C-alpha cells in the first residue's frame, strides 16, 4: 500500500531541472515595494562609489535625454487628451531627483539636444601631456647647471629659478611649447627647476632680518587717528568719499642689487672672487600714486578711475645736485651730500613740488582728495615769519600779532611761547596744507613705522626690484635713470590695484585690532566705575590733583622745548 502511494506521488509530482532545483534550496528573499532609510543610504552609497565623480558619462547623458523625451511626450499627450494645458512642469528637476545628477546637468542635456539634435561625447578632464618630472643628472647637465650659477655669481648677477629655466631651454635640456609665465606649462617647468635646485643642494643667500622697533604711545595714537579717518572715508556715502593720493620720496644706488636673494653654490670657494663695488652714487626720486575712484563701483571703473601713477609727478634727480638760478644743475659739494637721502630734500624743494603735484592732479581731473605723506620735516614747514623760540620777547610779540595772536606783555617770554605753541598747532596750517586746501584737497600725515599700510612703499619695492634684477657688475650709472623710468611705465593698473588691496587688507586688520583694544578698555572703565567706592567729594579732589599735576608736567615739557633753537621743524 505504501509503495503504491509512493509511486503515485512520484508520478504526479512534476520533475524539476537541476538549475531550478538548486535555486529552490536557497530561501528566496522577500520582495518589498518600500525601502527603509538604512537600505536607501546603503544603496545610494553604492551608486556614488560606482560613479566617476562629478563627470557625467555619455551613457548617462543619453539616459537623461531618454527620460526627457519620455516625460515630455507623455505630458504632450495628456494635455492633448484633456484639452487643457497644465502649469509649467520642471522636467529637469524631476529627472535630477531620479538620477541623482544636478538640475543644471539635466537642463544642459536638453538644451544641447534642442540646438544640435545630438549629444556630443564628453571626455573626462585629465592631463594627457607628458611632463618631465625629473632631469637626467648627466655630467653635461650638472656642468651646465653649475657653471651658469658660478659665472653669474662672479659677475654679481642676480640668479633666480626663472633665469635657470631660460638657460636650460637655450641648452635644450627642456622644451616648452608655451613660454608665457602665466601658462600652466611654464609654471610646471619652473616648479621642476625649483625642485632640482633643492635636490642639488643649492641655497639662497639671505641677510639678517632687522629688529622691529617698539611702538611709542604717541605713534600708536597717531596710527589710531589715521585708521579712524580712513574708515570714516570708506563708510561715507559714495558721493562724498574722497579719493586717496599717495606720495613719497625714495632713492636707489648705482649698485643696488638682490645678490642676497640669488641662488649660490655652497661648495664653490668665492673668497678669491672680485668684490662687488660699493653702493656708488644714487638717484633720488619722488612720485604720486592716485588710488581708485571710490565714488564708482569697482566693476564700473574706466580710464583714470582705476589706480595710476601720475606721470607729471615723477621727478628723478641725482642725489648731490644743486639747482642754480638759471635752472641748471651743478654737482653738490661732497661735504653737503648727506648719508641719509632725506637730506637731499628740503622745504623749498617740496613746496615747489607740491605746486607741480596739484597742477598734475587738476590736469588729470582728480578733485577732492586726501593727499597722504609721511612726517618728514620738510613736509611740515610753517609760513614765513612764524615766531620762533629763540626770538626776543619784543620781536616774538610783534611777529605773533601778524598771525592773529595777542600776547599779554606782562607775561614772560616762556609763558607767551607756550601759549603761542598751542595757538599755532590749532590755527596755523603748514604751507603745503594751505596750498592743498586752496585747491580742494586735504593733507593727511601717515603714522610712522607702518609702511605695510602705505601702497606707495610697495610701489617703490616693485620699481627697485625691476632695477635690481637687471643689475650686474657691468651696469653703468647713466643707465639707471632709464631703468627707473621704464620701471614706472611698466606698472599696470592691475598691478597697482593689487598693491592697494594688499595694503588695505593690512589696514583693515589693524583697524579690527584697534576696535578690540578699544572695547577692552571700555569694559575696564565700566568695571572700574561700578566697583569704585569713593564719594563724589573724593572724586572732585582727586580730579583737581590730577589736573594740577598735568599742568605742572606740561609746563616742564614746554620749558624744555623752549631750549631748542630749531623748534620750527619737527623730526621726520
């Protein structure tokens, strides 16, 4: 009976193929329509790992176009069937949600299809150019490399990696299709030379850095006043902002060079090398940099609204020349040539130069400016006839009355002098200040020891650097003037704009530090006032004692100032 039943079951049960039988042994996974968050994250991570970054392959672009066509055609038939057009659909957003690509990519695919009726195959960006990653250090290469550095070292020529690169190009150690300094190929080759210089053991000569002087309190106060004025000018309405004009003086010696930055061979004994000549004669020069027009937005500036060097303000002359009555120059006696180049300028020269500068600003159409300059003594000359501390009392009183100061004859000369000093500082401007105000400009004196916030100082660095790079042991003094003029002409508006922005960044940093210090001092004052236990009577007596001490101190200082015979000029 059991055998019969078994035979019947075997006959009625369908036979399975070996493949189906093996699949049946594995428990089938339950199919679900829903996808929880964990599975979604796991799946999206897998998709992201399989994709080639942000690059959309051609097959994906074709699939995106396929979805565009399907969705847009379905929308067309639905609108035609219903007889009404639905609101505008964002098909690119729908496809972006489905494919995980950006909406902009989906939009560009459809736009390209409408314009060209095809999709161009895009290739991933890659560097297919074969670049030399290392020179072959053959005997010929090493000899050429070493001889170039040593020969230029002997001739006192500045050597940079860019010079070495050009030398290697001339000797066919490297080939560049694009030799423009801004090209990627040139920059890659320059980095290769820099690595080679480092690997071969060449070094740069360096000078010892100078010590940074400590900032006295009066300089810090001067700096803070300057920073507040510049901040107020930047924050003023566009129509009332003043344009900034930077002017300064500098000098350059005949043998000015950058040999301390040159690449040298440390294994070469240059003790027998001919010594570089001394600094030699010098050229003094003065110029003015006109900043951008702050009343116009940066992207809308044109022509002279961009920064530029005022060409009529450039004056180059040999340090050690004297202007004669007929206008010609003659050499200055050796005893009159000062070591400091400031001695080549005086108040008479600068007053004349200020007239030239103001005329040049008028010719360029630059109005209502702040003219920024340093605190040199020849920038601060009072009008002629100003009373001086070494005058007798009668002459002093007579001269002071011409400037609107009425002295009390019963007072002593020292007391009259102290009062007149305060009157002079408040009511009598310097000569160049009055000249500028008459033309609608204002003179602003910059804080000492803060050259990093003065763009004109960076201009001097650019100009001198160009002259120094061209210097060698055969350079003539007569050629230096032409190099200076060419360096000024090569300054582009883009270069000047970058210089001004860099100085402005330094200025903003100092302004932020000043605000932090002011806030900290204000908090200390508030805390002191809240915790001060003294009474009002004690405060009045204390304030009276302080004011009395201040008056005594001021009297001592003024008395000491009276002993100075040359009090009409201030130290730079």
